[in-house]
């Protein structure tokens, strides 16, 4: 259904009617029919996408323009614009699936990514004019036009896609091309439409109702349209795309440490035979090693201690649990130095934020100087054992699952617990512990399956309206005005956030099952769920609100016989509000753990658990019970006495008041604005033997701004997971542009088009001049040759210069050898240079007269994109820490007290660039017979190469055919094609589509197979050498079908049309990817088979 216009023709394809419109050829040579004046039947010239000079029809162009007509849109069963653009073979890597792991802020939006050059490299127009960008950036900090907020679907007449770039005419953002959505402004009458679309695998469905009305007289015409979409959610719980072997303990998207209920590290190991001082020292001695000297550094740069318990086999439990690795050389240094003067009492308050005696009263005034020579030798021997066993593995702490994890697991499928035990060598008793598992995971821990807690399709309601008014004063002055509004409300489920740094639970916490011991809590915040929501399916919803409006007022008219002018003013605003009740408050949670929570509590003035002060119970008993009260005790074990003289008690089960107190609401209010003043005039300069020379000149003023306001807790870094502060910001800029276009008919069959644009951004960005030249040559009537060349310029966006955000992503940590789900903070860079590109296109169209109805198109395209603006990749920065002190880069990559990744700060940089080229191929054929019209078609895109500079000053790497999850590029399948067959007979129409997406190299995984053990992470240095090669993402082929019936002129449904169809008729699952979500979110559709029915009636 994509019709690509390339060559000069003087006749319109008429008579095909619905048969031609319902087919989806590859690059069909079909142009819109030529409009005729109602007064004298003269042919009316029109302005088409990619030119300001009036032409007889759209096919009269030397640049490739694909056209998707209104009937084409109806035939593919599109419920919204994303369904249209997702089928384009020229677009790859658009973010139209609400992936919670890589798209934190953009749920409910849709976009386009021509040639995979970036969301901001495709210019989106509405009736030839710009649209305001969404205030919600993607996870790479890119701003884009939200196509879901344009106009109602019923208002669309066609979509024109200029595929070779058009910066010379339209300015910045038109690097990869232009997508122009054109509305039904001349509609007369009333049309109503209702559609239901449902998922055969789950309860998810869409209900859409819309209408359009148009009317007027000879001078005035008004068009009104509106639509309402109600879309229910599709959860990963309903449609879990993970194979069975990848679920359960240690499986894909299963957290083996940060769970709720959680896991704990007792700071006093359960070994009563040891002296308390020796025991406390054994809990912490194997960290804080200074590689430069045989002493221990207890400052804030050190790593937190790994508790150690004796083990007869090797002296210590040995494993590779992420975050608790013994630093290289630490064991040897400790053995040589014997810890003399290296361990002081200042360590505990500096690291844990509490005095030593709070851990154990016997530690008051403790120093290693107090240890005897024999004790120091004993510790030295312990270090020697560690040094001997170290190898490439670190040393697991003594991690204990929540004692009631099994009780919680019995109530929820999302909680996984398979016990593991070891024998305490002192007591001889079995102790439940967590042991090292594959890929840095743990066995025997209390685990959370967060993979079932997200949406594949979010709950969405969307209300849209569009109005267009035209009034002709005379042929020299016609007023036009547009107004559009979109109200989009989206709700997406999320899991509770993990806690970045372990929380300290003191020995006197009334719920502490580790008698007499302090402990560290490794878990998750309770999030937005109340008591009864922990085991529900709607635990932690995020709310995304988008309100977009756009107004255009313009005046146009003829000047003389061949010139026209157009002057307009545009104003657009997008208001965005994001709310996520999911993260714990750091200060408030620590107060609650110590019985100082509550709005009426006075911390430090009231004893714990008294005077309105409440305790937070982080253990499973706080969720599952049993109900009851437990006594509150002082550090020395004596009961706390309340003002009434009675012992103070605390409720075991957490109340809603506790959750409200320790949970914060993450909010973001964004506002994006756009103001544009356009003035253009065009006409004929003079005549040449081959025809008139056309000229267009114009001016544009553009102002855009962006503002982000976040909540105070985010500003102040008072969250337990998103620990980095994020500042509010505001930025704006002005752009002045002048442009010109020239059309020269050199010969009857040879035409030259040229354009030139000057843009001035001022300041550091400066100005630019970008040309474009195109030729159209038709040596014989059957054959048309075309070529174009041009340069483009894209300035950094306001967000890339001044903005900052935090997104949540899984990052491979080469130090620990596993994935870490952490906060990634991006910062704007005011010193960014603009992006520049050079583009050329060569094409041919062949329409043999001997076989009428056949059309063949081939285009070779080439983009050379320099100084590409991209966010530094977290994986790249994490890889740089392998040989750095403490495996950190201060201020850029930081690790938490446990040694695992805690925070990565990225910024926007200019990279070397992208060079990509390939072919667009299209074939269509129309065959009329006595028993109906047949129209087969094919459109395909082949990416020959996609070479990108992935590292600063690094070489260009060809990543065509790669998933590109570990770099800034989009997924780039080498082949994508759509094949179609349409059949029309009288009132019946049947259309079938076959869609193919090529397989991908998975740059996140090595190996591959049927179990998690078959996969290994990609090494940042050696890649998949010796690891079975890169894993593969399989290709996918899907089939869509639609039957359409048009009622006759008689009866109650006269003129109505009913369509029934299926998308992905054979219910093919998206190919499996060993990653969160289990599929390539920017490539494949996760829904499976969809069926729909649509009724359209016109009055």
C-alpha cells in the first residue's frame, strides 16, 4: 500500500478505484489524481512534499516519495499511526512498544526512524508544517515528534514520505527524510467509524470510535473530526514470552538478591564460638584494601565488607556474587601486614554511619591494636587462605534468605524460593544460605520474578480532535486555520525498585530474626503498593499524561497568473506529566527501620515506637504476618518503656501509614513549545523551450523551548534506587532561516531541481548552508532515471544541550560478570557540535508498455552522517572500570558499598559518525479480468552496510544485521520486505500481506540454545571469541489478511463498509532474545495474533 512516485507522467492512474487503493505494492508508481477546477475543467497544480513549487502531480518529482493513501491505511488494519509506520521497510528502530527496560518516560507515544539514523533525524510534518516535539525524551535523551498526538486517524487523507533527505528546504531534522501527514480538508458530509480489535492470546483489546464532518459553500469550508481510543493492557503475566526453561530460580528477569521479601547479610556471623571482636573483624576484614600499600583504606572510596564464615573445605565460602569481590592483592597485603594499625574504630562510623558499640556492645573503643599477636597471626593465615583461593573469583558474603520467604512464595508466583543449606563447621547445624549461581546469580536466595510485572501493551485512553477552516476572500487572499488537540493517558505496570545500597538493620530492631546481630537488607522498596497489593497484579503503576495542542493561522493567494504566496504562524505545546509511586525514601526508610517513622513522630525526641513513632518491618513477616505485637528493646536488650510505664510494642504487619511514610512519588512535569513563522512565495520566472523555470524563496523563524520540573526528592537524591540528584532545567533557542528552490526543465525529458537553505542558530552552534541538487531523466517513455545529492545539518536539541534525566536500565558489568539493573543519569552538553550529513540517491523506474500495469522501481541510497550526537553508552563506561582503582571512574561510574554498579553518569557527545547505504526495491502489477482485479506487489529494503563509530576515537564498525542493544545505534535488519496480493470483485475485496524481518546478530549474548546455561555475556574486550560466537535473533515472517465488503445503494446500510481481518494470522511469537522482556522491542510486535472488525458509514 506504499505508493512511491518517481518519474514524470502526464496521466493519472484512474479507473482502478478500490482495487488499486487496497493493494500494497512495493514502490507503486501511483500518484494522486489530478484535481480539476470546478469552473473550467483546467488542471490545478499542487504543492507536494519536498518542494514549494507547484506541480501537475506528485509523480512529477526527481526524489523518491512514498505515498500511503487513506484506503491503504484502512486495509492494513491500523488502529493508530504507529501501526502504519511500523510496517515501513525504510524505518527501523522506532520505539513504538512500551518497553519498561529501555523506554522509561515515553510510554503512550510513537515515532518514526527512517534508515535507523535516529528518532530526531526524521522530520515529521502535518500538512507541510512542523509539529511540536514531545517533552518526554527517550532513554538516549532524544526528543521526537509523537505521532500518536497528531490528528484522528479518520482525518488522514494520505501520508507522504520523502526518502532522500530534505534539509535544504525544511531545515534541521530532515536528515534521513520527511514524513508529511496530510488531512482530508475537502471532505463533505458525515462519516462515522467504529472498530474493535482483540488479542486471541489474552484479554487485551482496542475499541476506537471516530467521526468526521465537513461542509461549507463556495468560499468557506469547515472540517471537524474527533476520535476516542480505549486500549486495555496486555501484561507479561498474561503473555510471558520467556521459554519455560528461562523462568524460575535464577531465570531471565529474576532478581536473586534484590527481592521483596529480601535477603540479609548478618553482620555478626552465626558462630558463637568466636570472640565477639574476632567475629566482628571477620565480618569486615576482607574489604577496603588499598592496592598501593599493605594496609586497609576505610574511607568512603572503599568497598563494603564481605562477611566471612569458616568453611572446612577451604577456609571460607568462595563464590562470585556480584559486588563482594575481594580486591586484587588485598589478601596478600593483609597476610604480610597482619592488620597492625590498619583497623581502627573510626571505620565503623565512617562506613556504616553508626558507632561500633551499636553493632555489639563489646566493640566499644575497639581497635585492632587490642588483638594479640596470636590473633593477628590467625587473621594473617585467614588472608593467606583467601589469597590462595582467590583466582578469578571473589568471595560470597554470608547471605541469608528471609526466614519466611517460603510463606510469601506460597502466596505469589512472583516470589521464588528453593532452599540451599550449608553446615556450620562450629555448631554442625544446617544453615539456610544463598550460594553462587551461574552468571553472578545466587541459588537459595529469596528471589523476585519481576519479568511478569510489566506491560507489553499499556492501558491507554486517547481523545483527539482536529478542525480545519478555509475561507476565500478572493483568488488573491485565502485564510486557513488549523487546530488540533490530543489528550493521551497511559498507565504502565512496573516492578518495585531495588535498593541500590544495603540498609542497616540494628540488633534491636523488634522484627530482627538474627538474635543479637545487626544485618544488611538486600531487597526492594515496597513501592506504591499497599498491604494487600503485594500479591496483586497491579502493584506499582506508572502514569503518563500527554496533552498536545497545535494552532496554525495562515494567508495564501495568487500573485498574477503563475505566482502564489503563503504566510503562516504556528504555535504548538506539549504538556507532559509523569508519576511513578515506586521508590523508597532514603531518609524516611532509615528512620522507619529505627522506629522513628510517622508524620507526628519527633525523631530523637521520642523513644523508638512511642509518641506516634512507628517501625518499618522489612522482613516477610511485615507482609504475611502473623498479626500481633512484638516488644521494642534498647540496644542492650532491655525493654523500651513508654510514657505510661508499660513496655512498648510494635505491630508485626506493616500498616498503610508506614508505606505512605517511606515511599516517595517520583514526578516529572515537562513542557515543550514550538513557534514558527513561515513566509514563502513561488512561481514561474520565464519559459524555456522545454517549459517554465520555477522559483521559490522563503523565510522561517523558529523558536523552541523545553522545561523539566521534578519532585524535591529527585532533586535531592533522597531515593533508595535512583540515588543521583537530577536538577530542574529550562532551555530555549531561536533559529532564522532563508531558503530558495529552482526547477529548470533543461530538455523535454530532463529536469534539474536545486535548493539552498541558510540557517542561523547563533551562539556556539552558529550557522549553516545546505544545498540539494536533483535530476530527472526519461530517455524513453518506459524508463525514468533519477538522482539527487544534498547536505544536511542537525543542531543539538535543547535537551541534549541543557537537559538531564535518569533512566533505569540493565547494564553488563564486566567486573562482576553479570547484569545490573541500575540508574543511568544523562547530562546535557552545551559544547556539542551540530551533526552534518551528505546524502545521495540514484533510482530507476521501468514501466514496460508491452505489459501494462507492471511497474518496477529500484533506488540506491547513501547517507554519510558525521559528528553524530549520542549519549555515551553505559556498557562502554562500565567496561572502562576493569583496571581502574576500586573499579570506578569518579563522578562517572560509581559502585555501592557492596561493590556492584550503583550509578553511571553519561553525557551527550559527538561521535565519528554513521555511514550507511542500501537499496529500496519495489514491484507492482495490476491485472484486470472479467472476474475481478488482481494486484500483487512487493516492497523491500536491503541495508548493504551500516558503519558506525561506537567509541570515542574508535574505528568505524559495520553493524548492519545487528541488534545493537549495547551501543547507540538502532537495530538494523539487513532485509525487510512486504509482499501483498489484493483481489477486488464488485463489492468484495480481499487483501493478504506477507511481512518479513531478517534475523539479527545479538550483541548482548554469546552462544545460544534452549537453556540459560547456553548463553554467556559478551566480553567487552574479546567479544564472543571462545564463547560460541554471537547469539542470533531469528528472522520472522507474519501474514495479515483482510476482507472488505461495501454495501449497495439500497437498504439501511447503503454505502457502508465492513472490514474483518487479522494481523499475524498464524500467531507467530516474536523471536526469543535472552534479555529482559525476551524479545527485540524495537523490531518485533509482542502481541501475537490480533483480529478486528470495522464498520464505516457515510451520510
